[in-house]
C-alpha cells in the first residue's frame, strides 16, 4: 500500500478534512521539536544554524516544486475559469505572480508590525524599580520601562528578542500551514502529502529554535520554553484548514493561493533565516543544511508523485 493510499484510508477523500489532518500533523511535529528542549539541555548554535538552514532548503524547494510551478500549470489549463480585469483574463503565470507579491507584502508588513508592537509589550514585562516619581507627599510609585540600564532593562531586552523571534516564526508558519492546506485543496493528494511531510520535518528544528531562544533569554523554565515553541506552530492548523476550504469552494483562487504561500515562504528565507544563520560564523554548515533540505524536498516530490 502506498503512502497516498494509506493517508486516504485513514483520513478520507474530503480535501478539507485532508487539509485539517495535514495541519494537525505539521503542528504536532512542531510540538516534537519544541519539546526536545526538555531533554536536550544545550544545543549548540552551530547545530541550530544547520537545522534552520535545512528548514530554509525545504521551504525553498517546496516553493517551486509544489507551489509556483503547479500553480502556473493549473492556471494555464484550457478549462481554468480565470478572473478578468479590464477585459483581460488573468491566467497562466499572472495569478501566481499576483499571489506571490501579495504574500511578500503581507509578510513584510507583518515584520514591520512586530517592530512596533514588540517594545510596547516587552516594556511592560518587568518593572524597573529604579524609576519613581515623587508626588507632593514624597511617595513614589514604580514605572514599567524598558530603556533602563539595570538588570531589569537587560531582561526586558532579552524578553523582547524572544517575543520578536517567536512572532517572526509564527508569521512564517502561516504560509507553511496555508501551503499544506492549498496542496490538499487542489486535489493533488500526493503533492499535499509531500508538502506536509517536508514542512513537518523542518518544523522540528524551528520548534526547537523558539524554545532555545526562550531559555537563552533567562526565563529558566523549560516547560515555558517548550510551550513558546509549540504555540508558534499552532497557527498552522487553522490556516491549513482555511487553505483547503478556500480552494475547494473557489477553484480559480488556487493559483493565487499557491503564489501567496510561496511568496511568504521565500520572503522568510531571505529576510529571516539566511541572515540569522549567517551571523554567528557557521555559514558553511547552514548552507550545507540548506542544500540537504532542498534535496530532501525534491526527493519527496519525486517519490510521492
């Protein structure tokens, strides 16, 4: 029995249910990665850079083999019900490119939003007792300030870095979950399974990275760190479900959704993962990890086709 037949026997043939199952599986693998920190006390930066490079390779390959090229092919079929703009049919590569740049724009705006919201949250995490104001009665009260140079200010800075990293991982989990849902919603079960397995595997080092970041910030509670990593992956479940449902009820949206998911993933690779893995002196292992991840996704795409 093939992997596709086994999956259909267990989950059924409804693309929306398949998308939900795919979302649950990739979120569960994120949970596995986040929980590793409970038993692996000190993963090295070198290992983490290699693992995140691997994740980038999977997303890079998946963006083309499972999203962009199939999206263009779908929108080029004679029976495709193209949307029209000014009397011009949006078919072929056009809807994929529209979705692609929408995905890039959404992730870009999300990154900017995090930069503004992060300080507002982190500045209220730890009270800085060195700053008080005295009223007429001479009594002061504590302010919450993140700009202090005390240990409280240093803790705020670390907590903010964890917040930003966790939200960044959550943002880039969004197109991953959407990609899995769209893959199943397109009716291509083998393609959906390939995406699900590849993205699920690369979710393991991502979940671990979030947990390690929380510990390095000095939170000191491994259960909290694991929960932080798990939480970053939970967004994938509703988006996988939404992606499968959306393209099932509105087939013409499929190439737009595929382009959107690919644009979001490629943006994350260039804006977050590559700079992060090339900033600590382990560029070589990160690049080798990327190559291995890309090769794995290509292999899954061929084997499960």
